[in-house]
């Protein structure tokens, strides 16, 4: 690649997370990477839950549309890392459901997420203050 040129990757010609609308205004998506994980841990802090309940709780907590496949993959990773445990429950209405529960290690991870999110919130607040000071 010639000096001064930068590889743009698979999104050549467009930036991820922003685009112009037909009216010419900017449409910007500012996602919070991996926010489903702390929201899932927080939902499980309320008590044991199965997948569909967790998806609803995550949507409520984080305002996110939850993809069930991604949620179940996340739950398997969290279980492999001993952040959650699960067992089949035949006593709930309908067919048997796998019920997940937060472990003490998962509670520690949730605490770490809260610390990281508080730091991010402070950085975002500082950015917004600087922006507003420059526009008044």
C-alpha cells in the first residue's frame, strides 16, 4: 500500500455506524459494544431465569432487541467461564426449560462491568459538556 494511504477494509466507501439519509441529514448509530453481557448478568442478579425471560429482561434493562441465538451463545460462554450455572427445569409451564443462575464469579464480573460503564459514562459526559460549551 502506498505511503499515506490507509486500508479501509470491507466497508470501503462508507463508514460503519453513520450514513446520510435521503434528506441529507446524518443518521448515526452509537452502539455500546457487548452491552448484552452486563445486561444479562444484571437480569440474572434478580434471580434464576430461562432464556425467553432473560431476553425480555435484557430488552427492558438495556433497551435492546435481543437476538435469541446470540443470547444463548452468550449464556453458554458465561457458563463455560463459570459466571452462570444452568439446569433443566420441568416444573415451569410448557416444555422443559434451561434455567440460568448467577454465580458469585458472575456477580464479581457484573461489578467490574459497572465500574467500566461508570468510567465510560464519565467520558461521554465530559465529551457532551465540551460539545455544549462550544455551541453556546
